[in-house]
C-alpha cells in the first residue's frame, strides 16, 4: 500500500489554523446558535459546509454571511468566515471578518492564527508576527504558532531569527519532527550540509514516514556533490515504498545527473505505468531515448503526446530533434516551424533550423536564423558561436572572427569558443591574434591536444618559432599518438627546419595511420619527395592529393612544373 505523502511547507499557518478550528458538524451546533430560535442560521451554516466540500468557496462564504443575519453574535460563524476567506486567498476579507470575530472574543487562538496567516499573505510581516506572538503568549507550550512564526521568518529572509524560533520549539518539544525538518531546510540553504542531514535524520527517527525529510537527506548529499550517497538514499526510499512517485521521480532526475540514462529510463517507465498519460514523464523518457540514439523508439512517444496535446511545445521540439538526428530534415523543419514566437522554445527551434540549413550548406538560410536568435538571446555565448561557425563554413573569416569574438566576450573561459576563434583568425591570416587565442586555450586547458597541434602547425606553416612548433606538436602526440593529422604536423615542422629525412619518416607514418585519404598529407609527402630529388614520387603524391581535392591550384602548379622538369630530362 502507498502511504500518504507528508509534505510540510515552512509556511504552515493556514493549515495549522484549519486544524485548530472546531467544526460545527462535530458538535451539531455552536456557541450562540440555539436550535429553535436560530434554525435559519443553522440551516445556512450546513449549506455553507456542503458548498465548501464541493470546492465552492464563494458559495460557502455567501451562506455563512447569510447565517450571520439570523445570529450575528454566533462566534463560530464569524470564526468560520475568517477561515473561508483565508482558504479563498481573500486576505483583506479575512482580516475584516477576523476583527469582527475578535471583538466578541479577543483571545480566540484559532482566529488569531488566521489573522496572522492573512497578514502574512499580504506580506505584512510585522502584523503577522504580532498575532503569532499573541497566540504564543497565551500558551507557551504549544508549538503550532511557533512553527508558523518560524515559517514567517523564513519567508521574510530572517534566517537567524527563524533558526532561533525552531530551536526554541525543540527545547520545549524535542520530538517535533516538523521543527527538525524546518531547521534542516534552513541549514541546507545556508550550505551547512552536515547539520542539515543531521536534522533531517533526527526528524526521521521521530517520524519514519516523514517523506520530505527523506528527500531532505538526499538533497543535502546532492548539494554537497555526494551523488552516490544521494542515489543510495533514494533507492532505499523507493525500495521501502515502491509506489511513492516522488521518491522515484527524484531518483530518476538524479540518475540523469549521473548520466545513467538506462537506469533513469527504467524509473520513468515505472512512473508511466502508474500514470500512463502524463506528458511530462513521456517527454523525459523520449528525450532519454534520443540521447541513447534510440531515436526510432522516441518518435511514437512524442507523436502520442502531440495527438492528445497539439500545443505541447516540448514534445514538438524534441520530435523535431529526433527527426533531425535521423537526417529526416524536411520533417524536422516542419516541426520546428510550428513552434511560435511566443513559445519559450522558439529560439531553440530557430537554432535547430539554422543547424539543419548549415548541414545542407544552405548558409544563406542558416545565417539569418542564427542572427535572429542572437537578438533574442544577447547574453548567450552559444548563439554567436554557432553563427561564427556558419561564417567559417561560408569562408567569410572576418565575419566569423567577429562573431566568435562576441561569443568569447560572453564566456571568456570557454576553451571551445577560444579554439574556434583562433582557427578563424588563422584562416583570416591574422597569425598574432590566432596565437593569442590558442595560448588562452592552453592556459585554461594545458592538455588541449587540438590547440597544441593547431598552434604548432600554424608556426610551421608560417616558418616561425619552429623549435617551439616541434615541442607543441610532440605534446599533442603524447596525448594522441596515432592521430594522423598530428603526425603530419610534426613531419611538416621537421621539413620547415630542414630535417628532411625525419620529415619523410613522419609523413609516411601519417599516411599509414590516416583513417581515410587526406589531400594535405599527400601534398606534404610530395613536397618532401621533391626536396629529396624524387620528382616522379613527388608527382605521384600530388596527383593523389588532386584526386581528393581537384580545386587546389597550388598543387596543380606543382604538378605542372614537375612534369615540365621531367620532360626536360630532370630526375
């Protein structure tokens, strides 16, 4: 059996008041309501009770006010009216009704509590505190008003006073699990994680079924970065109460944080068995399946959500993502295009559309979309970053560098942005700026193999800082010893230093390690062969390069000159 969840908010005044107020239905009549002479009032009171049970608070209030016409001095009618106003959220009405009730009985505890709750609802913390303290003065041993006062201080951000109040409750009533829980929440906010766990665990000793205290223990572990302990806490809670959806949902979220997608998916499947039509649970499961590359399984989940809820933006967005992953670009675009400008997902949908167009080399369509997103999200570095990559693809390196520079300005310590900025500067022939960007990458991440290689290769290509070039590339190769591009870079640096034999050995090795034919490696190998006087071998390598990239005019020139040399009897 699933036990009822216990949820104890820090602001508990209204619940405390409702529990403290006697119900006429239990006694059959209230003070000042005399059967016979006040049958009309009693009848209207019962109609009010029925209206409240139906959730018709307006009707309940109307019937109570009508009853007061027949018995204006019936105190419990007036007190009940205060309660109804508080439940309705009409705090000003509650205060007016409360003043009328307290004129008949100035020390009635439940009405004083309702008055405190009403003032707290209006954020008049000074008056709320005054009423809570009036109740506490009448009966210092009772904890309800003190707990509510502590909740008031929490809401007012008066943390030290809240802690003092809850500690005072525990001095009078060491068994108060709610005071323990409230203290734990405060310690958690103050980042005193061990103290928070201690209070939550003490609350559980006194009330083993206090679900929110279990959650508190796990949250304290999570906040401290102890995800394994938090997971164990949730797993034990789920094992003890398998039908508790909150425990299982929190466990699923934690598993996502740990990137244990299979385990998280299993928890969401169990949750969906109990609540099969829940679109949020369905969406989360679908997203996990997309992450796991089980995209075909995700599609029917998102389509099922949209069949029931056509305006469910997240489901439509992730359906588009799934279709994009499957390279079904036209279908993906149709989904993204249905997300309207007022939707929170609209900028994400624009970026996805831009990404699809970029993958199709339709840069004239991609760039305006990325530009629009940049206006919508001016503080998000990812937007000018993607725009910059689109300009790189378009070979507009000046625009690419300008856009990537904006991305770096927004996130100065992002090595990905800095690396691409360096690449854009290098392609724009701004070697000094490129060097600065790459060195910033290495200051942030000394083992960034691509930055080490790019900087070293750039120096070799420019014929500068050649000794450092070799050192940088060797550091890259220490991280990725079988990377053919890095091996090629080292061979090219040796070639620029005049160490031709070493260059030849590295470049022939690069050919062996390349996972697919690379025109640059073949060009470099041809250049080395030419330097060793092996003209025919050089031509063969350059022709292999041209077979891979026929547009390279420099290699075309080399082939022409070498063939002319051979035709004139050159070796």
